[in-house]
C-alpha cells in the first residue's frame, strides 16, 4: 500500500469507525431479549443517527479543508509569482494561468485601469488570447468587467453571459463560446486598479469557494500592481531629481539666453521623456509671448496647429501665474473663430510659469503624444526647473546688459575719436566762409553717427540695417540741409542688408557726405531735382550708388585731384574702413552724376 493510500485511509478512519460500531450494536441488539430491549434499541438508533451525522460533518469539514488547502496553495503560488517577478506583465500572465488552473475554469483575463485614458485595458490573459493583449479597452461601467470596476464588487453570471444587459461583445475574445463569467475587481486602499475575470465554456454555478479564491488572487494581484506602480513612481522621482540637478547645474552656467533656453528644453524633454518642450518668453513691453526654443523627440519641429495650442495654453498659464496640466487636450476643446482647433500630434500638456518677483516672464511647456497624467511630483520638478530657468534667464539678461554697457563705452570712445579726427580735417582742409557752415557740416556728421546708435538701440546689438541708415540720413538732410526754397526729392530703394557696427558707422558717414555733397554742389543753382540711393547685395560684395540729376561735374574731374573735404572723407572711409572702392562720375547719356561705393561682404 502506497503512502498516499495509507494517508487517505487514515484520514477517513473516524467516520469509518463510527459506521462499524453502529453495525455491531445493531447485530448485538437483535439477539437481546430483555424487558428493556425497546428502550435500548431506541437509544442505540439515536446514537447511530448521531454517529452518521458526525460522519457527514466530518466529510464536509474534510472537503472544506481540502478546498482551503487548494486556496492556500493558489495564493501561495500567486504570492511567489508576484514576489519574484519584477516585470508586471509577466507577473499578470502567471497570475492568470494560476487562476485558470486553481478555479477549474477555461480562461482568465486581467484588466488594469489607465487613469490617463480613463479606460480598462486588457494587460494579461492565459495562453488563449495573448494576441489581443493591449487591444481590448473598456470604459468604466462598460460591459460586465466595467460594471465590476465601477461598482467595486464581484459579479458572477452562470450561463448565457452574452444575454446579460451589461455584456459588451468582442469578437476577438470568442465571446460566443463562453457561457459563464466571474469578474472580481482589483482594489487597493479603496481605489480600483483593475479587474480579473474567469470564464467557462459550459454552464457553471460559481461556488462561494471559487469566488473567495478568485478574490484572494485579486487581492494578491492588486497588491503587486500597487507595489509595481509605487516602485515605478520612486524610479520616476529619482529620475526627476537627477534631471533637476543636471538641468539646474546647466542653466546656472554662464550662458547666453538663446543657448540657455535651448539647453533647458532639450534636457528637460530627454530626461523626462516628453515628446515636445518649448520656452516662450515676453519681449520687452510687448504683449504676448514669443517662442524662443523648442525640442521635439523626432526632430520634426512644431506644427502650426500644435504651436498655436501651445501659445494659447501658455497665455492661460501667464494669466493665472500657476502651473496648468491637461492629461488629454482632446477632452478640453478650445474654440477659435467659431471652430475647434486642437493639436495634431500632442495629447498631454503641462505649462509652468517662469516667475521673477511673482511676475511671469515666460512659460515652460511640456507635451506627450499620448494622454498623460502629470503627477504632483512631476509638476513639482517642472516648477523647480522653471524657477531655476527664470533666475538663469534674468542672469543672462544682466550679463548681456553689462556687455552692452561695456561695448557702448568702447563705441562711444571710438566715435568721439572719429569726431575729433573729422574736426581736425575741417580745420586743416576746409575753406568755410562762415563759422555756421563749418558747424553745420560737423553737426550733420555727428548726426550720421548718431543715427547708427539709434538703430542699434532699437534693433540689435551687433548689426545695423543699411537701408534704415540711408533713410535716416535722407530724412535728416531734408530737414537741415535742403533750403526751404528748393524741392529735392530723395528716394532709397534696393536690398536691405546689414553691416556690423564699425562698418555701419563708416557707411553712415559716407552716405551723409555723398547726399550732402549732391545737395550743396549738384543743386547749388537749381531749384528742384532728385537724389536716388540704390543698395545692391551680392554673394561676395555689396554696392551703394548715390545719383542725382543736378549740375554735371567739371571737365577733367577726379576724386583724387578734388580738394573737397567731404569727398576726401568718403575716399578715406571707403578705402580704409570698408576695404572697398569709390568713384564719382557724370553719366552724360542719363544726365546724372553717379557716386558708386563697392565693398566686400
């Protein structure tokens, strides 16, 4: 006899002994003929019934014990699976297989709740339906599974489950082949984490033991899911803190603002796994925000619809002076001109203000291609990054202002030296008949230099528009040089190219001398005329032509032989500062005097 057989015989012994004793008493009483025989028989019958009831109770307890042993074994196996596997998907798959085997059912599915999408998503099955994992989705309350999640309680349907009014049919799940279903929610701290289902192909009444067993498995799985999510959250928090440290160290370096904001968006997006990051900043006293830097995961750039939505979201952030996160922008349509315009690529979006002294100077926005719930820890990291970035941007601006002040000191010094040189040239070579004439020429040259500084102040630190310089000089000449009794039309056309400060100052002086020379000599006796300035930009050089229809040049005129101070200044500046060439000629065919300056780029 095997050990298993002896164990089974011993475990059945109490009930067996009771039955043997009852039969022996019955045999003995059949031979007993005493006066009290009827009473003894009644007492023995009652004892026999009691023994049989005891036997039935023992068998029932034994069955429950076996069921409890099976339940404990199932929970132990699930606990082992959840404890040993660090991969959530693998753990759920093992739990599904154990549930099928221990409940004696035909199929098992595990759904997990996705808070961002507000859906239950099939995340694991037994071996029957592995191909549809991740593809089956249910809203809360949808189907028997969704109902169990919404109501936070188990539901069992023993037959023809497809006729239940809560049922949701999925052809890929072969719903028509399964008669029964048992759904148990996965609960942790009162929150629904998902649902576990078992099904049978035959009609099946689920026992309390089976319901209790699947509930125990559900508790084990819910605990494992919660631990997995907590672990991932800790991992993300660690990554976020690391990101904060790296980005903070980078943005507090001595960088120019353009470099700084580009570094901010690229590092934030890459380390925190965003599809898009942008920085929009206020410029001076202008209303609204301007995109200063962006980074996309695929390098494709930001589309117009996406950028428009980012700008609207950023405007709201600056208005409220607080971080605003949207898990799914499709849930929050924005009306523009009577039409709903939404981003084409991005779903999740968060905006964090860049604040200095409580006032917004810009917004950091982060986007994801899929719906995404921005956790409190995540927003805290983004706010810390925004604070660091705002301080770094302000620091960069101060650095630029300091550099501007130093550069302006240098430039003013150079310009003063240039003015001194011009005055010395006038003292040496000029033949002014009055002091007023000398002072007026000197003032016009100073105003030409001043026009360059004015354009620098309004436009850019390092380069100046030549066309704007020409227009400024034309305007000043019309006001201060052209006599009131003369009508001289002046026009500037052609390409608008920029020059660095030093060359722009020299070009301003050259244009001033040529225009003023045309007015004073070309229209000395004429009452009306026209002066044109044409600007031409080529790949390797640029040309400035100043022509007029005034008095022609004298016979045999050359710039080298001329004693005109203005032309000497032009010759010196063109050859010395611009490294170019200068010519002044009469075009008899066109009836114009043409001054041409050509210089390399």
